[in-house]
C-alpha cells in the first residue's frame, strides 16, 4: 500500500491523501490527460478517483472553478457526494445538499451530477472531471462532459466495471490501450485488490463459485463478454435449442402476470427438456382454472407467490394438493434463481424450443448495483418466460416439495 501524501491547505490545516496501492495510484494520478480504468468491483477506483478530484480542486482550484463527478444517475452521484464529505475536513468545505455541491476553502467547487439527462451537462467550463460507472452512462453524456473541458483543457478519469463490448467506454478504452496520444489505460482486477489487501482471496473465490462465469469475469476480472449484458451467453442459449419434448411432465414453473405481463407456465420432462409451454393474459379466474387443469396430476411445481400470487398459490394448493410451492421474488432471490438458470444453460442440462422463449432469454440483461447483480428484461420488454423456465429449473434441482397440510 502506498502511504498517504500530506498537502498543506492553510498554515495550520493539511489534507492527507488516503492510502492507495501502487497500481491504483499510478492509474488515477497518471500524467496523461485521459485515464481510462476498467476495474473490478471493490478495487478502489471510486475511492481513488475521489482523492484525485479533491486534490485537483485543492491544489489548482480557486473561486469560480468547477470540478465534476458524473455518475449514471443523480442517486449514484449522491453516493460519491457523501463519501467526499467524509473525506474533506469540515473546516475546509461548505456543502449544498440539494445541489450536491461542495465548495472548498479556496473557492473551488466540486459538483456531483447524473448522466441520465445529457443536455443539462453542457455550458460550464470544467477544470477536471470523473465519469463514474462509465459503461452505464449514456454516450451523449460523455460528449457533453468532453465539451466542458475544451476551454480549460482539463483532465478526466473514466472508470467503471466492464459490461460487454458495445458501448462508448469500451471503445475509448481500446484506443487508450492501443497507445492513443495523452491516454492511459489500466485494468484493475480483483486479484490486484487481493494483493493490496483491499479484499480477501476467499471472497473472490466465493464470487467465482456462486456467480455465472460471464458475470464473474466482467465484475471481478474486468474482462468484457462478447454477449454484452446477457447473463446466459448468446452462444450458450443457442446451444440449448431443441424440439419441444413429447415426454411426460416432471416439474412445472409458473410466473404469474403483473400489470401488462403474461402468465407463463413451463414444464420440463425428466431429462430437463421443455415439454409444455403455455402463456396467456386474462382475469385471475381464468388463470385459476387453467392452473388447476394443468396441475391436476400432482406434478411438482414452483409458482410465483409475489404480491397477488400468494392468494393464488393458496387457492391452487386447495384445489390440487400440496405438491406446489411458492417462490417469492426479491432482488436477492431473483439473483439466485437466475444464477441457477445461467448455470443450467452453460452446462446444457436443459433444452428448450426456439421462439418467444429464446427471444426473451437473448434480450434478458443484468446490471451491477450496490446490492448485487440485478437481473431484468430491458425496459418495455417482458421476462415472464425466463422466470418460468428458471422456476422449473429450480423445481427440478431442489429437494422434493413437502406437502402442506390444508386442514
């Protein structure tokens, strides 16, 4: 670990750079104007770039000069704002909580902004900037921030996890990696952070064992996938396509409709091949009747019990028996479910027919959040079939469902 660097601010107050490990410090405090950093989660990129921006404003700032931190949304930029407040001694700053600005003792201003409205980023002259989680920021935001640095010829740090290859940050990183003038490229992996003592080897190995390989490689090794943000892998999906089976049903997975979604029920046979796939929209009375008919033979079933699904689950259990179990969707439970489906697809232990289900699988995506990996369909699309298939895979692999006493 590098030691902190003390810098005099006034005659009796000093700011001390927080400890940074060598590779992290070299990437962030590089002499090049552009430093693009593709980094593992928890590798210290945010921590280090906050120190860089604070020092830039402290050492080169004066009244009227602005230094920007731009993140995908206002909420994400607020996280960096809170961390910056903690890092700067209270005697050296004045904050505006509603505007997310910090004015330093020398008059320089740190401003924390969201990239979701790129048109609002034009106009200012900015003396240094950081674009955080760059692969999640709109390309138009990058264009806007770049224009704000024109008059000042200010430096910029572009940081974030990798997320596929079809985004502006990935392409810019490749330019830097190939030696473009005044650009530096650095890849910070989880193993760099382990070597520096920032995270433990055991934590990285646990992530390797619990996450789909593609997600792990992007999130911890900073290696972009060919399939963008798809957690299953387009090649792996295609390898699992097969004709619908005519064998008997072994298990069912049922995702219930929400709002404009579809109710989708998918059955697997004993070999893991889809043998029934039904989807519909309609009132709950229709859904109850269809489910009762489909499940009347007592096959194991995992049924979405989120929200209105809980009373549906209880009614179906009363009608057809107790070999039906509910699955309540939360962010963590959906993550676990999708990781199980990803593993089954990668290992080719399931098969499914081409058509709407494959279209949903190919469109499905993930994003990194502070709470973990969030899996969902793109805005405006559905993931009912993906969820139903994942529930069927879980029903097939989980221990037998214990019949519930309905007394």
